[in-house]
């Protein structure tokens, strides 16, 4: 059982470290000789990178942030596999050897949820930036390709795009995608009764929404930046 716990912890910790890499700050300092945190909204994510470093710099930040989400998802899958095998070795006679709590919680599902939480929280609370960071949308969406499925990822992208198309506010698309995340989780985890992974994913999505609290305040006040509007 100790090996199982070790793989679960590793899924979270490595994913957290991957998520914590502040690519927005690194790209801005190394290639543009400035700190993205001193530009625009001060956020280290793609939207502010586009505004402060242009299309090339913004695209680079997006690809790197998306990439660390993919890496965390892949590592979570690896840990889920090893944890499942460790559970089988610990319970060779069990009818469902990779399940805990009477079959309501699978070890692989928990490993994937922890990987998702790790990379997203690492991005939002980067220890390299005094536990401050971005808002987690690109990282979380990329990781969902492994935690849910590529189809779920495409649904998230569609909702994100619709939110932007209807309001011209990137934040609306981001918040809509974050709200959708636990709803999709009901299909991937809730139907099988895996409520602990679903709760972890839901709590992480809530943190992403919380990270958009300033955007929400501006949306309510009608002062949120819109695509195409003057700075």
C-alpha cells in the first residue's frame, strides 16, 4: 500500500512542479528583456503575453504552458498505471484490485485527478513567484486530454471559443470552461461513483474561477477588456 501512496504523491508533486514553471516570466525576461508582471494586467498567462510581447511571444507562452499541462497529464497516466499494478500486487486475490473504499474509488482515477490538481495549482500558485502565478486555463485544458479524453478537451475548447465569440471577453470563455470542467467530470467519474477524484477536480476548477475574481469584478462593472477594444 505504501507504493500506491508513493505513486499518488508523485503524481501530484511532479505535476505541481511542472505547472509551477513560469514560462511567461521566463520568455519575457530572456527574449524581451522585461518582466511580463510589469506589463498590462501583470498576469503571466497567454492573454497578457499577447498584449505585452505580441503574437510571437504570446504564442510561445501558450505553447509552453499547454505543453506543461500535457506533460503533467502524461506523467499522471504513468503514475496511474504503476499505482494500479502496485495495488494489484498488494491485493492479488481481490475482485477489483485497483479499487479502494469498496470499489467507489479507483487508484488510477485518483492519480489522474491529483495530476490535474497539481499542474493547475502549481501554475496558479508558483513557488518561484512567491506562490503567485497565472489563471490556469491553458495548463488545465491540456491536462484534461488525459484526465478526461480528447473529446472532452474539444468540448472545453468549443465552450471557451463560444464565450469569447459572444462577449469578446477572453475571461468569459475561460470562466465558462472552468465551470464546465466539473460538469464533464460527472460523466467521467460521477457515473462510476468515483466522487473523490470528482471532488478534487471540482475544487481545482473552483480555484481557477477564484483566480479570475478580478475579471469577474470588472465584468460586473462593465469595464472588462474586450478583444479589439482600445487599451
